[in-house]
C-alpha cells in the first residue's frame, strides 16, 4: 500500500503530525425469518480515517475511497484549522510488542455454509421447548486494521468474529439470546435452547406488588445499566468537562468494598483484547475501582495532554468513519464470589429502555423483561411485568454479592450481581 | 458473463455524500470537519430468498462486472429456503422540498461561530458543562431495479443539539434541546435553545423524584409522539407482524383504543422522516395504522405486504448499503378537539410529563417503556412540584383504551430510530393527550 507512505509524506510536509487508520474486511451473514433462511449477505468493508495535528490543532476526516486520500487529507487539515489549539506532546512512537494476534482465529471460515450450519444448530437447541422461532441471525467476519503515524508506528492487526442470535415467542412471552466471539468457540445449540427457555418459562407470568425487593441482575441486564450511566462517568473527558458525577471522588470509597472494576486489554479470548489502542498507544490494565475505592479514569492522548494526565491507552474506534473516542477494551467486574441466588430473589434477565437512564445522575426506571422469582438457584414463577427504578451509582453501595459465572457482553465481562432493597413498581 | 437465470428480481441502491460535524465542548472547538461516504447495496431475489452484497466504495461498472456481482449475490441467495414473494407496487418519486437556505452554501467557519453562540447562551454560574453539536448530512441516492425503474434524489438533513449540565451540592442534572430538519440551514438566532437547556438543567436540581405507580398522566406533544412511536408504530411494522413478533398480528379490524384515537405514519410529508420514494423505489403514501381506535393497516415493504396484507408498500427504509427494513417515518396521533385546560381539569390529580429521553418496545410481548425529560405533579387541576426521571410503561393492547382526551395542538419532533442495527431519521408527533391508569416509574416514596 504505497499510497499510505505517500499520504504520510504529503501530510508531514503540511502539518506537524499525521495518523492514518485503514480498515478492510469481509462479513457474511444469514438471517432467519421464522425457521427458514430468507436473506444471505456478504459485506465488503473498506474505510480510511485521517487525523492531523498542527500546533496543537487536531483535525480529522474519513472516506470509503482510499484513492481519494488527498481529498480526505485536505479535509482533515482544513478541519484542524478550526479546532481550538491545545497542549499536544506528540503521537506515540513504536513500541516492540509480542505480535501474537490476540483476536484472530485462523480456523474461522467466512462463508454462507458455516453461517447456515450455526443457524441449524440454534434451531435444534430452540426445539427443546415448545415455542415459535421468530427470527435469528449468524454473522462471520474477518478484517484487518492498520494504524500508521508519522512517528514511525505501523501496526497491523487481524481480527475474526462470529456472532449469533435467536428470538422466539410463546403466546405473548418473548425470549432472545445471543453469543459473540473472536473464535469459533460459541455454542449455538445452547444459545437456541436459552432463547426458547426464556420465552417458554416467562409465559403465564404473575403480577407483583410494588415494594422494595432484592434483585439479581443477569450480566446482560447489568451491562445495559452500566453502559447507559456508569461507564460514561469513568471517561476522563467527561470527568474534566463537568459531565461525571465521579469527578471529585478519586481515592474515595464509591461502592461496596467487595467490588472492583478494571479494564484488561490482554484477556484471553476477550472481544476487545488488543496490544495497542486506537491511537497506537501500548495498552495496559487500568484499575478503575479497587475494593470499592475509585482509583483511575480513562484517558486518550488528547484528553491526557490537555489536563496534564497520562494516557491510559483507552482510545477506541468504531470503524474508520467513527473517529477516536475514550472507551475501554475488556471492562471487568471482579470481587469475592457468593451464592447470589441461594435466598429468594427476583432474577432479571433483561431490561427495556436502559438507554433512557439519566447519564448525569445515574437515575433510571426501566421495564423488566424475562423476570422470575428465583430460590436455591432455581427459576421459579415468572413475573409478568414490572418496572425497576433506582440509581446506577447508589445500587453498588451495599450489594448482596456477585456470581461465580462471568459472561462476555460486547466489551464487558460481567458476573450476575445481587442488589439489595431495589424499588420495584408492579400493579 | 450473462445475468444468472435464477434471478427473479434485483435492485441497486447507491448512496454517496458528505457529512459535516462540529463539536463545541465548554467553549473549545473539539472538532469541525467534513467526511465522505460512498456505499451501495445490491439485492438479488433468487428462487427462494434474497442474496445481498454490501459494497463500500462502489463505482458504477460495466455490464460484465455488474453481471459478476449479480452472480455472487445469486450464489448467496442459493442458501436461502424461505419463499419470498414481492407485492405489486406503485412507483413515483416526490420532489424533495426546497430549502430556504442550503447549509452547503454556508462556510464551516460561520457554522462554528453560530453554534458557539448557542453554546455560550447556556452559560450560568450553576452550569458546569455546555456542549453543542452541529450535524449536517447530504446524501445522493441512486436507485435502479430489474423492472426498469430508476430514480435519484439529493437530500440534506441538518440541525443541532445543545446540552447543559447543572451541579449543586453533589446533585447533577441536565437539560437537552435539539433542532433537526430537512428545510435548510437553521443555526441563526437560535440562542434561546442554549438558554432553555440551561434553565431546565438548573430547575431540575430542585425537582423531586416521582413516586411510581398508576395514575392519570398528561403527555406533551413530544412525549405523546414517542408514545405513538413505541406503543403502536413498531408493532405495526410488517416484518414483525410476518415473523410473529407483534401483538398486533391478526388484529386488523379489532378495537384497541377509543373512538378519538387515530395514529398515522406518513413518509410523504415534509418532516424529518421524509423520503421521496422508499428504499425499494416504491412511491410513499400515508398509512392510517389506527383509525378511530380500530387497527386499520400495517406498515409494509413489498415482501411483507405480499406475506401479510393490510396496507401498502412504500415503508421500507435503509441506511447507506444496509438492507431495507420496514420502518416508521413521520408518525403521529391525529388532533382531537380538547384544550390543555380541559385535560388538566379532568386529570385533577396526576402528572404532566414533558420532553423525551427516548423509549423502547418489545412488540412481541406488547410491552413498551419511554422516559420524559421532566414533569410536574398535577394537584387539583394545577401544575405544582417539578419532578425528574419519570418513565412510563404500558401494554400495547390495553394502554390505548386509557387515552381519555386528545388535544388540538399537534406538533412534530425530529429524532432517530434504531432497529436491526440501523438508525434512520424520523419524526414523531401528537397533540397533548390525557392518559388514564398510566404506569409511572419513579424511585420516590411517600
């Protein structure tokens, strides 16, 4: 790709520094309409993102057409001219790293037959319960990302991915399940069986009286609430510009001392595992919360330089056209494990409307989906409908424990968490 | 290479254009620039179902190259087993409404300076963060199909959001305003939105938490529009009806609300969800989903209309290079004849809910949830204490019966709607409505 070197040379002539992100990939998917495949898709993806830095002014642009890199470079430089200048101490230089590919499975094949096979196994799993399958999907992908900058960084990463999902219904009771991995290690039968189980066992749900109850959030329900309101408060930019409730609490106890939260970019088989972040900074473990005490926020280079902090290598990119932002790689909740479902509790598999939570205060009120009474670890009577109202910061203060089992939900790896005395609004 | 013989139909939708984004955060211009996109989707209907190619950086190609793309899509279609049929459709392209001022004629420097005025208008000693974003996206869409239809159009959507965050003694609250349209550049003299965001954020510092439970609720036009979208719109989408994940399936002709209630989706009106023709090239028209309380029709693509019936095609929409899905466009509750005063009086004791933080629905289960930006308690017909973080949930088949009154002051509000990983511009609207027995979620206690 000689054009990348040309781009770097041309950029270096006109601005202090240039960063190039180029991604290319293929994805194949097959979708079910009820029990039959109605669509098979192949996607050819290609994108170029350019960032320029000149006297502390950061510019950016993107295009799907790498042949038009000159137009894209011009647009990036023009955008930098409008940006407010800030302190800038340089893009990273290359660091020798073990170049083992961490999210690439050479055995993963990207073809419609493999996708079809995964759907077949999910359907078989779903047939374990008397429900109707409404839709499902299986996607396989392979992609290559390249980060190059004018300070000598040139990292190439190959990724593979498989994701599957199935939705089912029994009367007016729905159940959905999914799995996602960089490796061909998912269990499609189990995914299908679980989707059908949830629909089947949620039907005939009973009303619940409003009151305060102990609630066991599944990793899925927990991930939705964390993502909507807690994780944005750990973002260094939000902290410094006044959009985080945690801003002045570094070093303070902010939650139950049995809880820790960290980002582990090197986690085996983690969906977000990587040796460098989206700006080419070498990644490292970040301890956000240690035994209940707030210990760190997440920074990219821009935010770190501006506020006199160090980058935690937390820059992420949702593709070439998305630009860089502060995020995490594998966000993990850890702590001593207990039997969270020994005593009677409301198990909540999912919530409806987590994104409507108040991202500043952390207050939420969401509808429950696939909620059951649970005792001795066993599912008991389903709950028909109810709302859960609470606060994502306060709910961590005095928890009833976290489960042994962990589940990967996107870039989070979470246990189930037992919360005490949560407000449930029923009939 | 000739066109593969197993192909019953094919279409190509090619989207090119550019987007301009400006982000001002506490006075600093974080970014202000332009990016370019070029994506296409080729759909082929084989003996059973669809084979689809999504192509980044597409360029119009020779007949030979195009036939080889058709052959690739055809090989994908060969793994499908669902028998897909397409309904007949009418074809017509509406003109894109003219813009008063084309945003592309305004320099990015001027846009940045105007946005900055809006952001600065949110300044106040208790406001700890102000953020304003400008979003402009101009798209050129070229559609052609194997039946010989070929249409194109260009549309520019633009607008801004402004956020203000207030803080006092450890309490943090926000106010958020947005203006988006297809009617042209609209950043001039808009400081009032910055001021309003700040005012709401500060007022919310003193607001209480609502006590959850069942009560009467008056919804403002913006929130009532989201109610129509979540409670009825999604469940009327033909693909969900077809696959059995909508509680409205099989209920055409059934009464699910009172006589006063009519809910419409109309992609042809010049609001934020406008489309000159849909993502299958089909003419767009108004669909009355609920007419006088009775389920009247579903929203459809050609595929779902053929499978389900009841309605018209022309409701398929797609992001660039994404497969068309049955989607809402401009969805609203028709005006009734009540005044807000009459509603407050009849409500007597309850809650007035204003603004929207979005919502979500499980259409198969028939349960929806949505969240207001803020509200006021109604006591003896008067608005009293301000409350925050109030959400509403309900069941599609029962809640609509609870609409006691519809106002005569409908207005439309722009937003984006997500489905199947695609986000498309929509508008929702309604007059004020009075809802009986509303399920209000809040963490407050007596």
